[in-house]
């Protein structure tokens, strides 16, 4: 990524012309992130301006950061994205404990759950938020776990389940159940619902009058764990975010740390990461399409596709010994080189898989029942999709060809020949069409990458970042000392912060990393793509049939690991 | 006398003699109906166990039931959080006897590497576990081995004091909880 050293002048002068006084601080971080530090009173007006006049139409993330020694201890951080010129800006405001900040939910609908999460994790109050209550921790949980004074392993037990509840928006009836309607609870662990998701609805016959989802049943404290582990030890935790495509999370995280360190990994490592990522995209879509079929009653596709997923597992196993959670990347490159002939195996798989994709396309997309169950069901408009913060296949299903691999290419994606499939209606059918076509494109990328695999090293050889090879550790004193120092002292990036995003299978996977110069991340915030998507669920399914709601959840491909973290 | 001998010969051609316990155990262990309680990564690996390559059906356990009323083997596959624990107990209580629990993976068995504020440090804190399968996630072979271990336990009628002495952790601490009313 090109690292600009100055804040974009046009944006700066526009903002200054609009708001006058020197109340904002414009900063460009050493790695090129543009940051506006604003007083909390004018944050809302600034965000509104940035959205309406400066073209920052996406709010990618809202999060808190805790600095307990500071007078105003919290930072509230908004990550904005402009889908026209693909630039990003970060708005930061300081909030003291007990103070509040105006909500951004009336600017972007998608700020909803992110602000709830900041409230849950830090106790930051957002004024005017329609439904500011806990989201990830259980209802009996006291305190705010991501504050620095909360011990990472201080468990609090929960002994009951929340009754059916809905959002308390001002113009709604709140949690009072209407006796004309039938309340229904689906999940967690329900035949019709994926693993840990819980959906509650009020039904008028078969029609959903209102719905709500409760999440957090798999909240396993990724962000707190990241703060208590050294940089390279965080990698296995990232595997378990979106466990359907684990290598992509490794890559996203390592890329962020590398960007903060300002290092470029060697071409071979880049190409290997591309192959891993695209293989992961294929197997992630296999799960999405397969379980989507299962939820509609079609088991065949799932079993058939799983054969191909097994083949990728075998490839991963050959590469690194693990099947699902590979932890194959390290900060600075890959953990090891690929074994001889591995890329030929991958190419052979590509041939099998492209036949498989055609078969599955015929089996699902040309199937009359499948079409009737999905076409025109619970569509979402382009505007709404942007406002909710949709990214990935679901955004592209509405017809917006936004893909970070094209718009902000990394790892040489610009040299591969592939296209961005888009839909037109934003309905469930288009989502599966986009996914299946993306599998074809990914296979094409894998072929190109494997055929042109660059030689050279698979990792950088910076003594302060990468452990020496085992033969050096055991063979000479420099290697031993290097190994000892790096293990004892740890990998220490410079003080600073960075936001970096990659195009994961579900959409934009962002990592916001704050470093205080120590061996552990000071704060690591994940921007999970399905978190933004799933928050729109109650609105999307309102007025539709119950069975369509099940199909909608399946098409959103909500992965609890990254949803709840 | 010769009639008796003929009867014995004849019965041997279509019947076998055994003990009632043994034949019941034979039936139980070869027709385990699992409830896949997949919450996380292990749930994905459990799909592999069910899938065409490893195929748990070979061990008589292919009838996956998502209703606890129809299942007798609870496969806890994935991290159980504090928020999830009461639901897991409710599912377990709803299962009919005889019932078994297989804890798949490090998280379900001990909390794994999530020594964290919202993660239950092993599902045996709330329900009785018969077989622990290590791994993060375990390979499908390991899960098959776990199921075979359980089958052996059923065959040998291994005493299960952890199960016999189990009481719901929620009934005493919270007598008004709806969990306590589950029969």
C-alpha cells in the first residue's frame, strides 16, 4: 500500500472550511492511515459530513480503546471507507468514564451492533442509541471485560437463559409480547438453526411481525486473549475466528502486523498466501452453499461438496500437518516452505474442483425447488446494504462490485486475471450465484498463482521479527542467541496503530491494532464481516415467512467464531 | 430324547443364546444416535466425521438427531461459554436414558487455550462426560476412536459414577429457574 505522509489536503481543507476552528487534529500515521482526532461534541456532525459530502459511505467498524491512565480514558474509533475512491479515514474521539457520546446509528444503520459491543466491552454510553444493551457477554455479567483493569480469566457464571426479548425502539412495543401473535424461539442448538445462533420472532400465522437475534453464545474473548499473548501466539486464535476459512484470518492478522512493522514479505510468501486464501475461499463457499442447501432440505449438495472440502484438508495436511486450523503464516512470511510437488497437487485439485463447481451449479442453481425457495426472497437494496455495512458476496449480490482484491490490491492480486461476479437483486438466489461464480474465479487465481510461483525465500530474515531456522539454532551461536533474544524479548512493533483489511470469504475482514511497543498487542479489534451483515437480520426478515428467515440466515453465512469472537 | 436333540439342532440354525444385558448393550452400542452440539471449529470437523470420507455410519451412529428427545449420545463439539452452559444442561436433561456424552476437543474438555472471562473451563463443569477426545480440533480418526471407546464402555458396562452422582448445577443455586423444572 502506498504510504502517504500527509493528510489528504482536499479533505482537510473541506473539513476546515465546514467546521472552521482548529478543533480537529489531522494526523497521518507513519504507515499511511489518515486519522481525524475530534472532540466528542463535534464527532456526530463530522461523521455526518464525512458521509454526506466526503463520500465515506461505509462505517466499517466502531470500537473502543482503553487508556486507564489518561484523564479521558476511552477512545471511540470510527473506521470509515469510501467506496468510490477506496480511501479510508479514521475518526477518534476521547470519552471519559461515565461520559457519553452521540450515537452514529442515525447516520449508518450498521453502527448499531458495533456501538452495543463498545458499550458491553468498555461501558461507553452512546446517547440516542435505540437499544443500548449487552450484546456479547451474558445478561448476568457485571463489569466491562475489555477494560484494562478487568482480569482476563475472571469468569462469571451464568445460570439462566434470557426469555424471548426484542429491541426497545422508541416506536415499538418493547419487550411486551402481543397476545395476538405467537412468540417463537429458535436456537441455540435447534434443528433449524446453525449452532450457536438464537433467533426470536413473533408470528402472525407464518408471517414474521418482528424478529430479534441474540448473539454471544460463542464469545470466547478473542480480543482479550490477544492482549495477553505475544504477537505470534495470537495467530492460532485468529484461526478460530472464521474457522471455515482459517488461513484467511491468519493472513489478515499477519498482514496488519506487517503493515505496522512496515515490512514487505517476499514474493513467494505473497503468492503462497494468495493460494492459501483462495483455497480457503473455495472451501468456505462450499460450507456456505452446502449448509444453505441443507437448511432448505437438500442434503445431497452438502455431502457431495464435502468430498471436495476433504481434498483441501488433505492439501493443508500435506502442507503443514493440520487440517482445519492451519496457523500457517507467521509475522514476516510463512511458517515453512511448501513440500515438493505441493503446487502440482493443488493444480490437480483445481481440475477436479472446477468440474465439481459445475455439478453443484446444476444441482442447486438450476433446481426448480431451489429457485422457488430463494429467488426474490428477502432481498436487500444497495442503499440498505451499504448502510448496514454489508461487504463481500452479500454486497456484490446487490450489484455493487466492491472487492478489496480489486480496489485495494494486496499480494499482487492486480497481476492475476479474474473478475468480480455480481448479482442484481440482492436476494438469496443471487448470493448463491455470486458464491458459486466466486469459486470459479478463485480456482482460476489459484491456477495462475501456482503456475507462476516465484522462487526465493518464504519469509523475511529480519532478526528482530522472524525466528531463525532450526538448523541455525542448533548449529551456530548467532542463531541460538537470535532465537533466545526473540523468544525472551518478543517481537516488538513500534508504538502506533494501524487498520488493515483483506477480502475474506464473507467480506471485509479488518484488524485494528494498537501497539504500545511491548511484546503483546495493546488492543486488537477485529472487524468481522458477518457481524455487520447479521445485525440487519431482524429488519430484513420482517414481514416474510418463517421458513424464509431460515433460508436468510443460511445465505448470510454467519460464522459464530467471528460473529461472537 | 431324539426329539429333544432335533429341537436343539433346529433352534441353533436360527437362534442364538446370550444374556439379556449383553444383547441390550450390543443394541445400544451399535445404534448410538448422536446429537451434534456443534458450537465452534470442532463442529466443522464433526461434519467431516459424518461426511463421506470418515463416515460415522460405519459405527452405527449415522442417524444424527437435532432433538435431544431422540438422541442418546451428546457430542459436545466446540467451546462452551458461560452463556451457553445453561442451554447445554437443558439439552442434556431433556435426553432420555440411557445417555452418553462425548466431549470433542480441548475447549469442550477443559476450556482449551481460552482461559478467559466468558469461557466455561470444560463442559464437565455442568454435565457428566464419558469420553474426552483431545485435539484442537481433534482429527476425525480421534473422534472415531472416542466413539469406539464409548462403545467398549457400553459393552463392558463400565461403571459411570460421574453420571450416577450428577446433579444439575442450576437447580440448587437457582430454585426458581426454569431449568429446574425440566423432567
